[in-house]
């Protein structure tokens, strides 16, 4: 978000009541299924502001985190323009194979990647996955090892998550990781 400017987030839950809480920026707001709510934010200084779900919402309640990054307007605009862009298509054979693994192994049933046939919205948009600091709703740093573990056994990391385990050959996983790490 841009520093020193009011921001309004429109929020809605698809399943249960959540209570979004970003302590250093504002109070809590409930996310209620089938009801849109608003959260007003303003960060007066640049930095990272941590948030979480503050109301027990189910099995993975303790692993629902988020990070708000506040930056000067020019830095925010640069980031925002990049997020609107389509990631570059793979230029080397390993990443092209990885894109094929992604498209052919069921990932597009839940995920979107701009510029590809993957356009589902039930899981996170992965168009700029490599630019994120965290994965799995803020549970893990976005490293190659954590991404591999998350892809292969998400239930081992966050029991109850909606993402299924993926059985991939080592060569498929290597190619998929190379592709996902290129999505900036």
C-alpha cells in the first residue's frame, strides 16, 4: 500500500467467518460468507505490517497470516504495474517443461497464471509467485525447498488445507520449481 494514503480493502469469505486483524494499522473486521465488508487502512510510515485471523475459524486458524507492505507512492506504483503485467513466457527448455507440468497436472483446476490457460480462482493466483516473500498463507518463507515441500505434501505442512498432495517425478518437480521461480 502507499505510505500516508487511505486504502480501503473490500473483503469477503467464501466459507466461514474470519476476523482480519492488522494490529499496527487498524482494528479487526469480520469476513462473513456472502457479505462484503470493508477495512480502512493507512500506514504512516514505510514498513511491513503483519496481520492474522483473530477469530477461531477452523483447523488452520493458527496458520492464516498476511503481510502488508507500505512503500512510498513511487515504489508502490512500480510494484503495482508489475503485478498487473503478465509474467514472461519460459525461454529455456526446463522452464517450458515446468509450465507443461503445471498445466498438465491439475494445477489449473484451482490456480491462475496470467498469460496461460490456467484461469481458476479457488486457489491463489500464482502469476507473480516468485516475487512473494511467503507461501502457504504466510506459513513458510518462499524458498525452493519450502515450495517443493508444499507442492508435494501440503497436508504435512498445513493439515486441512484445500491443496492436495501432488505426485511428481523428481524431473517433473525440478522443472515445475524452475518455472514457478521464474514467475516475477
